[in-house]
C-alpha cells in the first residue's frame, strides 16, 4: 500500500498515527481487530517502523547500531549474519566506523538492514528510498517482494512509481487541505 | 532469526549503549565533575576560608553543587535519541518502555552520580568535613543522586522536544529536588554532631523506592508526548 | 464515570456547561466576598494581641487555602485528561493554572505584609511560606511548559503529566519543609492555633473562603470558555455563536 500526496498533505502524520506514535483527533487504529492503544506492546511485535529519522545513532558503528536495534526488539543477534547482510548492502569495510562518517545513502542502508532481520508482519516505511542509489532501490524492492510473498504487508510513502513492480499495490492519495 | 524476549537483555543493551557512548566522549563524564569541583571551590572564595565556617556549610554546599551538576548531564539524556529517531524505535519495540527508560536513567546515574560519590572524600577534604560527616556524605550521595537522576529524567523527557529546553527543565526539576536536598543535608549535619542519622537515610531510601517504581511510568508517558 | 463524563468530552457541551454554571459562581462570589469582607474588616472584633492588623487574615487565609485547592483541582483535571483522554480536561488544567498561581501570589504577598508587623521582617523562612513559594514554582513550571510547546496539544498533555508529578510530590515537599523548619526554627514565629479562633472571627473567615472558592471557580470557567473557543475556532458551532453576536 502506497500513500501519496503533495508535501504537507499529512503522509508522515498518517504513518505516525498508524504506528501509534501520535494520536488521531478522531477514530481509532485497529490491527487484526484489536485497538492498538489497548495492547500496544503486542501490536509492536508485528510492527517494523522506519521513519524520516531512522533511529541510527551517529556515534555508534554500523554493526553496533544493528546489534542494538536487534536487542531492543527482542531478536537474538548473530554476528556473522549481521556482517554478511551489511556486506550485501554494500557496506563492506565500513561496519566498524562511526556512522556519522558514512554518506547519507550508506546511513540509510544501515537502517534498512532491519528489513532483513525481523519477523514483523507490518512494515511502515516513510520514504524508504530517500538517498538510495539505483542498486540500493533494486535491493530494497527485492526484499519487499519476498516480504509480500511471505504474507506480509507494507505501508509506505514514496515518490517512486511502484506500479510496474508490484501487482498487488494499492494507492491511497491524500489531498492537501489548508 | 530467533525471537527471545528477555527483560534483562533489553536492560543491558540500553544501559550498555549509553555508557559506551559516554565513554567515547569522555567530556560527558568529566565536565560535570569539573563543574562540581569548581562550584565547590567558589564557596570558600566567596564566604571566606575559615575552617569552622566551611565545615558548617559543607553539607549544603556539596549538595547544591551535586544538584547543579546533575542538571548538566540531564539535558543530553534523551536529546540524541530524540534527534536520531531512537526514541521512536524504543516506543515501537515490543518491550515495555518503562524498562528501557529505567536502563537509561541507570546509565545516567553511572555517568554522573557515581563519579560524584567516588569523589566525595576529596570534597569533604576541601570543605573541612570531619570523618563522621564523610560517611554520611558518601551514603547520602549514594542514595540521593539516583533520586536526582530519576526526578530529573522526568523534566528532561518533558522538554526534549523543545528547542531551548535546558533552562525550562531546570525550572521544572529544581523545586522537585527540595526534599532530597533537605533530608540529605540534614543527615550530614546530624552525623557531624555524632547523632544517629539513619532516619534521614531511611526517608531518602523510601523516596528512591517510590521513584524507581513511579518515575519510569511518568518518564515514558512524557517521552510519548514529546515524540508525538 | 465514563458515561457521566462522556457528553462533556464534546467541546460544545462543555462550553454550554460552563455557561450554565458561571452565573451561580459569580453570584456566590459577589455575595460571599461582599458579606465576608464587610463583616470581617468592619464588624468582627479586633484581636487582643494583634489589634486590627490581623484582619488581613480574611484575604490571606482564603487565598492560601485556595492556592492548594486550585492545585488539587488542576491535578484532578490532569488525571481525567490523561486517563480518559479528554481534551477539555487538558484545557481546564491550563485554565486553572494561572488562577491558582495568582492565588498563591496573593497568599505570599499578604503573608509578607502580615509578617512585617508581626515578625518584624517581610520574609521569614517559615514552613508554610516556604511551601507556598515552592507551590508557586510548581505553578510556573506547568504554565511555562505549556507555553513552550508550539503544538498546544502536546503542550497540554505535557502540562498534565507535570501537574500529576507535582501533586504526588507536593505532600512530600510540604512534609519535608515542615520537618526542616522545626529543625531550624528560631523563636521568632508565633503560630496561630486555628481551632482557638473565636467564632466571631471564624464565621466571616468561612464566608470569605467560600467566596474565594467561587471566585476561583468563576475565573477558571471564564478562562476555560476562552480556551475552548480558541481551540474550536474553526468549528461551525463557534462560527454560529460569533455570528449570533
């Protein structure tokens, strides 16, 4: 599901409300028939959220960042697996330098490693393709496909045209209202 | 990719991250301590160096300095996590947020409170405190500084989203510090008169127990407000 | 509780409720303060020790009591706001806070004015004065936190959390200050024993307290009405209200 609309239409706000960070003025958010505010921690188990601010610490290294994220989300960490994945995403040799020395695209990749390392069913991604090069975009779309094939759902905002790759794509267009 | 829920692992992960970060930028540990030391050394210069006078005022001076230097580190407690989105990830984690918060406060205390406790003998020496009062100073700092971290973290969480939250935070937090100040200094005073000061310590301990249970709840709801 | 509160979660209903209640509060304020002050200032007997200067009690004590009362009602509103997520209760917190702060300030100023002839100093670190001063700081905290937020919705919720944290701490602060004071107390201060007050002075005092309470209520209601209108200014019912004049 792709949310689109002009700048300021409220795409990010909508995503943040659905992820449970902000509260809607009216209405409620339900996941699998349950109001998420009732039992947020259970909902969080099925949720993977990557926003504009990706949650990657600038002082820590790429490896430490991934490890920390895994621990905080209750996943067991496997050192080899993390290094392999970082390598696949083109971060060979950069795993152990502080993230602040990496380029914007590389930093984004450090955040996106999570997409390969989770069991969440619902992914909420705010502009995941920002700052990525062509190869990065292709990798990401590949991972989207395998997530969907496993019965997962993705809710994202992007200005990329995804209609050709994903047949099951639904679009929600938000309009700008003053 | 196996899922293993363990509150202890989460606590350690969050705690370790903050302490690691602090050790990478040593200024974060050293600066509040230096500030503490400088504030304390200002007092003899301002009120005169007579040992008897200093000895009488030592408890108050040490504790006021401790309050102020705790405030220094508080501003940074959640600021980086807020700026880089880690707080959102913390909310979106399946663990109760209070637990991550508890770990962060514990880390803050390790970085700012614990060094003050360890330095206490030096301050006592500078301020001409006698040996009975030294024990009380160390004990009150040991029980009192975690309290300062807990109460202060509430203020930090409320103001983290604001551009210039630092001064506002002091305004919110300092009035709440008053009971800690009163009981801690009174314990030291009592000790220097060679009277038992267990009562004051017990009250401080009780306040700490209440803070450990309730403060994380307040802090996490404040953080949710700041993030939204 | 929810069923009872629910209708008032709607801004329009809350506004109407304010309108219905306001006249009663205004009447009680006018009657009680007029009667209380005239009785207290002109007819109640002079104190045998303090002569006429004790008469400031008729302003000092009500405002001191109401400064605490306003804080508790603010905290109750804050709890309602956070637990049932009612926006109007948040607005009530913001509406009550400055009124309570003003009461605290009045209590402090009249206390100082009373202290000058009685204790010979404008300010003494008496336990009640000190707690009152800290209470003022807590009010300032809630207000400045609210006004520091650009997003008033977040600001309101932050202020609510702080109000609740404050109300939990208030007894501890009060107790610690009291205890600190007995430890350090000199012999300068003579406290009144409130139960020993003569009924000829007690009655006007009680009437004044009631009047001040209604006064605080009335001011808060007016402020709450304004806050509701501010928040809802683009809603049709407010537009109708404005066009009706």
